[in-house]
């Protein structure tokens, strides 16, 4: 089987590539915007992986990117939740319309399956009752969530019209190795890094916001099962199945790796949903118990990775 990961040099793509290279057979192509994005993956000397620098944009040659591929993983995005409302028209074009061009190419090149990493938080908004099942009516409160949901609907349309098979992974909040600790996503990874360095944490609001945190190795293992499974269902929540407040996260970090932390609270963000965690019973009914790593163990694993790779002393 040949697979291509578009937007594959980031946190999720890196871990997915590692899993596919070690646990499956077949050629894997990683596509991202710049050659230097691949430095981390190339340093691992993984088997059967090739790399290609190419844009995710209106002028991209998607036919060339997906030609000969059995599975296309769509991980590319030009926006993050916290800033997606700043230029809504531009972001809608950069993600939704460009994805439509990608799907046109997938149809022309007879791709067997498209796998889209959606959002387990942003697509649902504030309306769902936790744990949130996949059939909850979606009311996104950010442009980011609207983009993810619109791409899900595009996939349904292309399946209905063109018989293009697909899977949508509504992923919770992954964390762990290869996530940038100084980025704008990933509160667990960021807080672990800060706990191991200066001990200063910045919290939006009062820390009562509840999220669903999943260790990245659990996530990519489950994604692989969904992609290769025989279920006729096409949308799956993927998270730990439980909610953890930011305050509880800080408490777990204190108990696990750093007892003394300085916490600064700043204004909450309008795009933040107060409580979000996912019902993963559909996944477990089709693919077995997820048995995710506990948050405390995931914190320890993430801290160990940072120390072993020289990210912290």
C-alpha cells in the first residue's frame, strides 16, 4: 500500500509517519511546504519514506502529489483555533477551497481512501453534552471549527458523487513527543516543558476549562486501525474518553515532575469552549478498547522524551 501524508512534517504527521514506517509495510511519502521541515524525520532514518516539498495552496499540483497513492492523509491546515477568526475569508479559501482542489485530484488519480484529521473540539462548539458522541449536532464557534466541518461535508459530497472513500478522525487534544513546546498548540506539552525549565505557566481564564487529552502514540495507533478497518462508519471521535481541567493537569504535573510551579492567569479566549471531552464508544465498539496511557504516565513519557532529545537539561 502506498500512502501520502499531506502536511506531514508537523507533530501529528511525524508521529503518524513513525508508526506507519515501523508497524506497516508499503511506501510512505511525506509532503510539506519546505525541505527543512523534514529534518527531524530524516534524522530518524525510517524505512520506505520519501520526502517532497510542495505547497498546500490554490496553485499546488495535487495530481502530482497524489498520483499512484492508495491512501491520502490530509493533515494540512493554515490556521489554529485561537487565531482563526482574525481573517475568516482568507482562511476559508486557504483551507476549504484548496481541499476541494485536492479532492478533485484524488478522484482523477483514483485514490482509494482519504483520511482527514478533523477536530474533536472545534466542530462541536458549546452545544454538546459531554462525553460528546459523533451524532451531536455541530455548532462551531470559531472559523477553525467551521473549516474542519466544511471539509468533512466536502468528503461526504465527494463520496456521494464520485464514490471517493474517506474517514474522518475527530481528534481531541494530542500531546507528546515531537510536539513543539513553544508553539501555540498543545497545553500539556507546553506545560511539561515549562515545568522542566523556568517553572512558569500561563493559564487562560481560571483553569476550569476541561479538555480531552490523548497521548500521541495512542492516537496514531488508533488512526491506523480506523484506516485499515472494515467498518462502514466514516466519522470517529478519538480521545481518551475523559475530561481533565487545566487545573487538574497542573496538579498532575506537580505530582509527576515539578512540585513548585508559578501560575499566571490571563484573560480567557472567546474561541475556547468551556468543557469538551469525547465519547469514544463508537471507536471501541468497532476496534476494541483503546486503553489510553494515563495523563500522569503521558506527562512522564513526554518529560523523558524532552530530556533524552536534549530539549531540556
